[in-house]
C-alpha cells in the first residue's frame, strides 16, 4: 500500500529515552520563556494581585502541560502512521480549549483583567509551539 511505503521516519515510535529527553527539552524551553513573560508582566505591574500570573502556578501548569503533550506524543507515535500531523491537530485543539479560561475566568479573578488573561494565553501559545516543534523534531528522526 502506498500509505505503508510512504511512511516517514516519524511513523516509528520513539524510544523512551528519546521521548524523555525531548520532553525535558520542551519543558526547559517552555519554562524559560514563560518565566521571562512572568518577569516582564511583574516588572510592568500587570496584575500584581493575580495569583495565576506568578512563578509557582506558571511553573506547575507549564510542567503539567508539557508532560501531557509528551505522553500524548509518545502514545501517538505508537498508534498512528502519521503521529506528527495528528499531534499537531490534537495540540491545536487543546490549545484553543486552554484559552477559554484565560478569557472567561481570569478577568473575574482578584487582580485579573482581560489583558492578564491574554498574557496567560500567550504562555499557552508559546508552550504549545515549543512542544510541537521539539517533540515532532525529536532525536533527529
């Protein structure tokens, strides 16, 4: 079949160590970017009372998101003949869903605003982009 002969090297599962290494890289890059965003927001006095825009919650939720993305990608490499394309679709859907609370809940939180929600949304976007880029480009596959 053409789908079998046309499979790219991304169709084979990653080893656990390659997946873990890629996940760790995605986490490190995502955390650095998000911590920089928190630093700029805090320095600029944006939503200083908003708990969600502090290092602890940002670190926790970024870590959770990257672990979820890494596990999802690992499963897709084992179940799909086109895991990169499927992962991009799943990541896009999860990203859109993750933005909903940023624009519906955050503006109503103590110290929150629509602008603060947009900053948190920016962190979701950067983490999604990093995860898709790093995980789909894993280990020189």
